[in-house]
């Protein structure tokens, strides 16, 4: 979190942080060629934060290998920029099990890199990202956060699996009409 008296000061402070990340952390882990792609992948991931992502699509868009994509994702998770969240499933034939959603942890830096710093985004994706951050901050030790999606595309934004095995659905809705799937009732 960056505190500043004005938006310009905040943007400058975030620019300085990003510059330090490039100089110190990213420069240590990545080659010069990979550093050129670093900003591109952060921008792409920043725009898709809160959405299901497919590594194959990232490979094609960035023209890099699966190994590089995973190296970047590992780096982003280790540096608390993004976090991959697995889908909860009990039946692989009816529920999505192999994809993950990507959520932004440091919205200031990602907003800086995606040039969306000044925007007031009220999309479902942005709200989902905010809710994820709150769940992450407030979860109990042993709790695991998942997303949930069926093959027919019905979904619950989050499922928290408590340490005792109980499941807590979290659905983000503009109306009060959300109903959990039968397995959670």
C-alpha cells in the first residue's frame, strides 16, 4: 500500500517501486529478453485478473514457452503481485477442474503497469478481485480458497474449504437471487 498526499505522488511512488522490482528482483530472475516480456505479461495478466486464464493462450499472445509463463507466474506469486486459485471440484465430468483463476494481490502496482490507475472500475471482475483480497486477508489458518465452475458455465465466485472440511460458498451478485448448487445446500 502506498500512502501519499496526492494522486501524482502516489503514481510516482508506485513508479519507483516498479523500477526497483525491475532492477532488483526481476533482473535477478530473468534474462534481458525475458525482462522485455515482463511488462507485457504483467499488463496482460492485470487486464485478466479475476478471470480464468489459459496458459496456452498466454503462450500464443506473448510468443513464449509454457516454461517461461510458469516462471513468470511463480515470480509474480513469490512477489505477491498475483495468485493462482484452483477450481474446487468433486466430479471432473461435470465441473471444471484443470483451469485456474488469477487474482491480483497488489492492485496498486498492477494498476500502474496496466495504466488503469485512475479508473474507478466497478465490473464483476474488479469486484471479484476485491472480494478475493478480503477473503485472503481474513481467512483462518487451514482454510483454502477455491473458485467453482461447472461444465455448463454456472459458477460460484469462491468456495472456502474450512480446516474442518466444511464448505462456505461466496457468491457475488447484484441481486439477491444467487442460489448455491445442490452439493452446497
